């Protein structure tokens, strides 16, 4: 059996995430004692032994939607977003005088990976709606690295998952050198998934009850407000832009 909650897991919240999993697993008929924090995520997501994980909306619609069970979407109470939704925060250096996305039309853009809703698809769609395009300059492999690339001058613009940005503000990751330029339109958030054939209702109820059972301080640290049932078609309806083309680097 495999379970992982990789998307917002960081050193400062490990204990809260572990407690969350213990509350979930106690409410399931069969579940591993501990979360997996190593190994290939695609292998975990596609494993017939997957009890629970969290993925991004882009991988879900592109490769997973007909190969996993969609359980539900956590609601993090993000500003300007309906329950269970999120968006991308476009960040620039704090001392950069440019004020609009149009001012950054030809600026080097850092993105975490090409199959990221918040790091690539959402900002690319947001730019296209303004008849603009992004100029991918560096693929970083993670939101924190994208933020660092802007802070350190390797790029001028990056898009950060709004929940990740909230955590970065809380724990000081480069944020003293960055400022928010704008935000994209909300899309369905990062869903919980399980293997094909999983009991969706039982798992949904286990997660809902586990959130309610968390001590308030841990629930606040994880940002959890509840669990939302967003239908698969809402994920599949999100636009998918072309993959970024341009130089890549670490």
C-alpha cells in the first residue's frame, strides 16, 4: 500500500502532515502506517496499491483522469478563489519598477515544469488572454527554485501556486526580495486521488472527518478548511496551453 501527500509538504509542516495522515488512515479499512516521502510520484499515482495521494490538475487532466479515482479537493480558503480552487501568484523582484504583466512581455520567465497548472498552464493562459506571451528562460524543477531564480536575477518573473506562496510568506522563502505583480483566474485545486477501484465515498468521508479531528493549530498550519467534491469534467475543461519552448536549466 502507498500513501503520499507531497504537494505542500515541507519541513515546518511535516508533523502536521503526519498527524493528518494518522487521522485519515485510522478511518480507512486498510492504509499504510506512514506516508511515502521518497520515490517517483508518477509511479505512486499510477500504482494499483495507491491508497491516497495528491496531484496537480494538469497531470490529472492530461494523464491520470481515466487511470485513478478522483476523491476530492482540499479547500485552503485562498483569497479570491471559490472553495477548492486556487490560482497562481505572479512574482517579480521587489525593486523591479515594472507594474503590469505587459511590461514583462519579453522578460525571462522561470517555471517549475511544463506539466504544472500553477507554474506554467495558468500563467500562460492568463498572458494569452491579454494578447501576451511568456518568455520561458529557465525550468527550475520546483516553485521555491522559481522564486529563487527571480530573487537571484536568473529570471524576472515566475508563477507560484497560491498555497505555496502563502507558505513561503509564512516561512520567509526569498519573499523579502519579491513582490506580487498579479494573480491568475482561479481553477480547481490540487485533487486527492486513489487507485482505480478505490471506495471514493469512504475515502472522501475519512478525509473530511480527519480534517475536522485535527487540532485547530495543526489545521491552521496546513491551511485546511474542508474537502470539496469537484467533478472530473471541471478539471478536464481547464485550458491546456502549448508546452514552453526555450532554454532550460537548474
